[in-house]
C-alpha cells in the first residue's frame, strides 16, 4: 500500500497484520473510495487490544467496517455463534476473522474472548458495545471486562457520517472501576455521528 494513499494513512508495523494480499487491500480501499469514505490519522499502534466500534446505527456500518479491515490489512478477530459456521459460510467467516463461540462451554463469552486474546501474540478483538443498531442508553460492558481480564487496552474506533470518516481515538487503559471506565469511554464518542444518530 502506498505511503501516500489518500484513503488509508500509513500503517504502523506494530499492528496485527494478515499475510500480504494486494487484491483484498485494493478491494477494501476501493469500497471505501466508492462510498466516499476515508480513514483518518492518527493510526493506533497497539498490537494487542480490544477494539470497539460506534456509533452503530445502520447495516451499512458492517460494510464500511469490513472494507476498513480489508484495506488496512489488519488481523481482527470477533467471536460469532458456532451455528453460523456451516459450509461454505463458515469458511468465509473464518477468512474474515470470525472465531466460533461455543455456547455449551463452561467458559462464558468473556472468558472465551480473554482466552483468545491471551493465546495471541498480536490481536485486535473487535466488537460493537451498543450491541444493536437501535438507540440504547446503556452499552454492554463485556468489552471492559475482557480488556481488564486480558490486561490489554481498549482502542475506540468511530464512524462519522457527516464527514464520511473512520478513525481511532487514543487507547484507553481501563482502571477496573466499571462505572468510571464506561463514563470515560462514552464521553470520548460524543463528537461522532452515525448515519441515524450519535451515541447519546
């Protein structure tokens, strides 16, 4: 990827990267370009992190997020229902970075996510804390628990429809005080506007 790419800033070498694939990176940048989107600096440098994405107010967010992942060439992981991993969908999901969630395991979702992070030298574990496209007053706090238990920072990513930009805020190191951490992270998102709403 060109260091002068107008769609995506230069990528720090510290980020978890997938094997070089010129086509997938071209595809991701092309989708963003056709949609009028770009990723803005500064780029994060954390190689192991819980990455959250908000505001999430439309199915289009998934397309722009997928294009961002492809264009950056970043290795992002997310737990998905094991029932979704039927052929050939399972093959596609794995290639996209999804890992099957075993709901019958004595380990819960948080514990499985922590185990996934702990066994990975570099990993971005990605989720949407709102948990839905609808407006919610309370975010799901599992991402804070995962970051605390895994000992990794939280990297807040945002989508801002008025300017068609996707960006990353400074990494947040959770204190373990749930209320304090949630309030601080929610405040970081106040400037950003999704397609249909902000984060409240």
